[in-house]
């Protein structure tokens, strides 16, 4: 565009110069100067009409399809070109990465409704720009077609899964949807699908609440099971500890009983006796005799 402006200004200055020359020729009545001035004016007008509008600039990140009398016959990449504007026109396409944001509604295999959001990023194949111009005309038409196919394939992919499976495996849904879209949008679309990302999956509020309640119930059941198992384990450990203690005590008593001989019992009796005789001594006939202690 800047080059076109510079050329237009140069031609306008040339046009002004020839007008001035022509004016001087008339004032001095010099036909040669008048002729040169008039010819210069005509030439300047022709240059102004033909040259600036025939200068085209294709920016970086663009590709242009050149149409000769309406028929696409060439592709121009980044640069500046001269093509006569009356016979040739330029149709430019953005060759940078394009992003489509999609929102739609669909169903799971068990008939649960969900609202999905996803983004599709793609780039046109620059060397196929003529094909795009011939089959789609504009990038908007091509993009609408890509969006329609992406929605169709996303719905088909998600509808093959149950709602609970989708919730449990949200992260796995994007690769599945991406794969199905890439297979559908192949070389006949003349684009390269770069990424497809599922940004959100929302089920109905009633279903979300039901799932939340189910998860809470499952968590409570797991907690109850854990507490019950803990109590059983503790009771089992206590019972085993008591058995071990009883077995140890029985073994100890058995060893003690075996070790208490008459000699040892007599010695223990002597160690315990305080030196006093008993007040009553029983005879063989069962009669007893009182012995004074003082």
C-alpha cells in the first residue's frame, strides 16, 4: 500500500509539472511547450489510472490468488507485484493459524443432554489456494464447512459413550474427538487441522446433582467400610493379644507349678513364718487344743 501511495504522489507531481509547462506555453504562445505539456498531462492521467492500482502487496502470513478476467490462474506469496488491474485481480487468504470456537448441545449414549465447547485450530495449505478459491470462494465459506463437520464428528464421538464414562474420563474425550475430526477433514478441505480441544462439557444441573449425591454416598460408604474394617482389625488384634497373654500366663503357671517342690515350699513357709505358734493345734481325732500366746 505504501508503494502505491508513493507512486501516486509521484505521478501527481508529474501531472502538476506538465500542467505548469502547458500554462507557460500558452502564456508565451509557444506551441511546442503547449504540445509537450498536453501530451504530458494525458500521459500522467494514463499512468495514474494504470500504474498505482496495478501494484499489489501480499503481506507475510497471506497468500493471494490471482484471477485473470475472473479465472484463478496463479498464486502469489509475500511480496510486491505488478499486475494490470483491469485484467487481473487479487483474492487474499489468511495463511496463519485460524481458530474456530464452537458451542453446541449433544447427547450421551444413555440420553443425557450436555453442552460442549471446543476450539479447532487449522491452517490453509497455501499451495492449494487456487483449489480453495475454486471450490469454496472465500475463507468464511471454508470455515463454516469445517465447523459443521467438527460439530457432527464431536456429537458422533460423544454419543458413543455413557454420561458417567464421559465424566470419569473427560481428559480422554479430546483426543477421541480430535482424531475423528482430523480423519473427516482430510485433503479435500485443503487445510491442516492442528489441534482440537474440548474446553468444557456440561451436563444438566439435575444430572450433575445426582452424580454429586452418588459420589458423596459412595464416599460415605467407603468411609463406613474403612471404619468397620478398622474396628474389626482392632478387635481381632485385642483378642489375639489376650490369647497370647493367657497362653503366656498359663505357661508361666505351669512352669511355676513344676518348680514348687516340697523342699521349696517348706523353705518358703519358713521365710514367711513370723516365729509365732498357732493358737490352735488340731489332733488326729479332730479335737483342738488352745495354746496360750502369752
